[in-house]
C-alpha cells in the first residue's frame, strides 16, 4: 500500500532519467515489484507503467539509447503479459505500435523478445483489435524474415504463425505475408524451413475452422471468399516445403503436416455437406408445410436420408512404381487417398503456377519448380490426367534446360507420369503434339510451337525473354521445329514405363508410327533411338509382330553417324532376343524382304545426297553374311549407277567403293563365289570408271579406293584370265597414268601391285605388243623416289619376264637388261636383291644376249662378282639347253 500511495510515480519517471544507472535500477526494481503487487492494484498502475515503459520504445530513434536497457524494458513488458494477460487488451494499440518500432532494433535478442511478446499478444488479445492496429507490426516482422541470424528468422516466423492464426489478422494481412514466405522455401537453414512447415500447417488447420463470410465486401471479385481465398496459396507453400532438398528432416515433416491438414479438410467438407443438407431439409419442410399434408408426405418420401457421401480419390498402389519415386517417398511413406483428394481439389489453381515457374528466368526458381512438380505428381498420381496436356508441353520445354538438375528432374516427372497414367491417353496427346493423328499417322496442321509460347531473342551473350500467359496456347501446341520435336521424343522415351505390364499391341503399333516419322530426319535419330529402346522395354514380346519396322529404324540408326554403333547393336540384340533369333538372322531376313524395295529404280535414278538408302544398304550387306550372295547380281547395276563419276557425289562414291571392297575381301564362301561370278561386271562397270583419272583431290582419293578394290579382286583371283585380258585395253591406260602420278606415292604403289597381279594372271593370255606398252612404265619406277615402290616394281618386272613370248624383240630385251644392270649397283641392299631376282628371271629369255650384257656390265659394275655369277648362270643354262637339244636330235635320229 505504501508503494501504491507515493513511490510508483517517481519510480516510473526514473525510466527517462538522464543517468543510465538510475534508469537501469528503476526498470530492475519495477520488474521485481510487479510480482509483489496484487493483481487488482497492478491493474490500476498499468496506465502509468505502460506510458513510462512504451514511451522509451514508441519513438524512432529510440529515446532509450542503451541497447541493454531496451532489452530489459521488453522483458518487463513480456513479464507484464504473463501476469496481466487479457487485462492488457485495452492498451493493445499502444503495445502493438511499440512492438512495431522495437522490432527495428539492431539487437537480435531484442528482436527475439519482441517475437515472444507478439505470441502472447496473439494469445490474450482479440484478433479484431490486433488486425486494426497490426499493419506496422506485420511489416516489421516481415522485414526480420530476412535477418542474417537464423534464430531471429525462426523466431519471427514462429511469431507470425501465432499472430496469423487469428482469423482477422490472417484475412487482413495474409496477402502481404505470402510473398515473403515463398523466399523462405530456399532458406539456408533447415530449422527455418521446418518451422515454416509447422506454421503453414497451423494456418491451414485454423483456417479450415473459420466460418465463411456472410457478406460480400466491395473488393470481392466473385471468387472464393474468406480463408478459401488464400487456402490454395498456403497449400502451395506447404507443398514447396514437402519438395525440400533435405529429404531426411524437412520434407517428411511437411508431408506429415499435409496428411493432417488433408484429414481436417475432409472433416470440414463433411461438416459443410451436413450443414448444406440441414439447410435444404429446412427449406423443403417449409415448402411442404405451405403445400399441405399430401405434398409433405411426398416430399418426405423423396427426401434423402442424409448428406451426400464426400468423394475421395481412389487409392493408388505405389509399390509397383516405388523405384520411380523421388525421396522421401522411396524410403518413406506414400500419400494416402485423403491427401490426394485434398491436393486434387486445388490442382487447377496450384498446377499452373508450378508449371509457369518451370520455365522461369532464374535457375533457382526452375530447380525448385521441378522438385515441386515431382511431389505434386506423386501426391495426385492418376488424378493429374485432366491436366496432362499442359504438363507435357512444359516438360518438353524444361527437358532441354541448360541446368542439368532441372532437366533430370523433368525427365523423372515424365517417368512418373508414364507410370501413373494410361498409355493410350499419353500417346493421344503426344501424337497431337507431333502433329500426327493416332489413327492413321497423317501429319496434322499447324499449331503453336515452343518459340511462340516462350519467345526469346539472343544477341551476343544477352538473351531477352518475353514473359506472357501461355495457358491459351498450350492446348494448340504442335512441335514445329526440329528442336521442338527433339524435346518431344526426349520426353516420350521417359513416358514409356518398362514392363510389366506390357504395352498392348495397338499402342506398340501407334508408337512405331510415331517413331518412323521422326526417324526420317537425321537430326532426330539419337532421340528417336532412345524412344525405341524404351519401346522394347515397355512392349517386350508384344513388339514381336512389329519387329521388321523396328529393325528398319535401328538399321537406319546403325548406318549413320548420329547414334553410337555399339548401343544400336546392343538394342538389336535385345530385339533379337524378343523375336527368338540372333542379330545375324534378323539381318538376313530383313535383307531378303527389304533389299528389293531398297534397290527399286536405283539402277536408273541417282539417290539424293542425304538419302539414307546408301548407308542402309551398306549396313545391311555388311551384316547379312552369306545371305547377301544371292543378291550380288542385282547389286552390280545399282553400284554402277550410284558411283557414276559423271553425276554421283564424292561421299556416295567413296562409301560404295568401301562396300565393294568389303564384298571383295569377305571370307564367306558363298559370297566369294558370287563375287567371282560377277567380277568382270564389277571390273568394267564399277571399278574402271572410278579409277580413270579426273582432276581434283577428291577424285584422287576415289581413284585410289577403286584401285585398292581392283588389287583385292586380283589378289584373291576372283576374275578369270580371259575376262581380265578383255578388259586389259581399258585397264592399261589407267595403270600407266597411276604409275606416272607424281603427287600420289600410294597410287603408284597400288598400280605396281595391280600390274604384278595382272601379269601373273595373264601369263598365257598377254601378247608381245601389250608387253611393249608395259615395260617403259616399269623401268621408270626403278628411278622412283620411294624405295618401297622400287622394291614393288621389281616383283612386277620379274613377272613381266615370265610373260615374255619366245623371240621377243632382242633390242628391247638388251635395253631392259642394261637398265637392270645399272640398278644392280643401287646402294639399297633390298633393291639390289630385287634387281638380282629380276635378272635371274630374265636369263631364260635369251641366254646369249644375257651373257653378253652380263660381261659388259662386269667391267663397269661396282659389284662385278654379282654380274659374273649371273653370266655363269646364263652360260650353264645355255649349255644345259644345248645338251637337251642334242639329246632330242639323237632321239629323233
């Protein structure tokens, strides 16, 4: 009583004393005295006490300059709330104003104390009163959500959760709060994100208990009113927390909150249905009372027994697709039907926002949106079907994202969509997006492409993107460009769920039609190949009936450079297993059925430069083995036309000459025999035209390739001597030209080898006149700058002497011998040995002439011993020949 009569006023005035110690003691004493004073007396002191206390905090800059004392003042206010509780409601406006100012204090402890006071404020003071004066307080709290200390951010968020759990503050200030909460989804501290999940759950549970407003305000736009206006937006944030990258602490907490909110929502809907049923029942009773007893009985007979059953989404068996789900669903629990139903109710509002963020400018937003879309798809499972069109269009765009994490998450969404939904629905939409009709595969009309939905311009390193509403354009989307179609096939390869269950045959046939259309474009082949791989996994044995069409696409990929050959071969092996065959058998059967179509008209009409027939033909023949033998005869005119030097392209001629070389060198007996039968035609129609000299570096390469093929044919003795002799008049100019090619040592070498093989084959057929044309070119090559060519020409010269007819021109023989004896002195030992072997083969032509030339060379040679040995060889052979002649004469006598 003594304190109540006199000392309190001087004590409270000391709050503003100039001496800090006095202010400190006064606050400390007051904090102790409020516990001693009876509550009734304290209530009388509140006006003076709060005036002194709040006066030190309600003005900026703060009248109380000491940071420590401001904190003590806030603790005193907090203690007063603990004691007085609702009795402080009459001072709510002043307290709220002071708290709004105090929250701007730089001291983190002061901020946390203010948050604690605000929570008590929400506990003891009416929401309407808080809402009317709470705008500055909410603004200050939202500012502190960006504080650098995570404990301040968490305390602020927890404080907002308590404050907006009241109906009036929630409805009045939620519009201002929601944008700031979105930024907290990416807060660097897991504890803050956990707190966000708890706060959102509290708001949703409290909001579901609010009554609908009975009166429409002037700013209502005929949409949802009251809490329902914010429900889907708050739910979107909770789903964002459920999609958190921390799948061990944060995401499971949010998913648990979502289940509890979904259960509360179900109960709220049942209450609403019951209330609506009671209202309708009362209306019917009133109407029946006015109409009479008979009408009342009839109405009672028709009246339902209770409110309609609340529809709940059917349960989905996640166990069959658990491997496709992201964490925490893979290792944790899966959504229950009530959760699916709750999110489904708000899906028309939530999904467009998620999809829009999937194509936003910053990588951070796109990454968060991709994670969120995964969670939404898991939660709603097959209930996403009505929105699949717009989901697919956005997946196409996001699948090509520069951020690999976004692209990977997008493709995971495609895999889940393929697992949740019926394949006929998916194929119908994909066909529409490709511009195809599912029924007949006809290319449809024009539509809106990705470039129109998300227009952007790139100039140097600067990219300008136009942000616009794409909802109306999504329904008319058609993949127009190569890039768009590439994205569609990329997503399609992930939409196909691996068996079991296997795709029905009708869907396999539809898919094959889609893929065939894409396989016509070289740039799409890698992505179409991915879809083919997925088709084989999804269709398994149901692909058996369509294997020729599937193999034809794989053959197209195997024959080009766009796809990895090893991967294509592996996929062919998978198809062969499905068909109970080997890969070689598939090639052989396909060759028999496809080659006629492939070669139709090819002996007359030249294939276009980018035509795939050439590479497909090559791949088929290289892998079909002996099955190619029966078709060799029909190949000759086609190869002759497609390698025609007059109008065929350089790549085509090179590729087909490579194919010809393969067929000439393949060791398969049946193919070898078939090539032997057609060798003259190959020589005259394919090889000789391409070996003829033409200007240009490309023609030089082709010429070399043709001569390599010719050498292989001669080395394997595929062409008979008579046919070779018939073609020799056309072949000799080519060989002479190649032997004299100063710019290509390879051509000169191959020409020497061909000439050696030709002479070996034509020993009994070649004439002396033909040999007169050959020897000058051979002698020239003895002076070649390349020693390997000089060694090779020695072999050809040795074969030349074996072909010489008896009594051939002595003068030419002498000239050749003199040249050879000169080269016997070559410093290269290998060439000396080669020339020596040539001279040994020349001895048999004319012993006397050879002896004379050997004796003449002995006097001049730097290796006279070799010349003497050759002379003695000729002498001994001449003596042996004379003895044989004498013996023959004796026999005749």
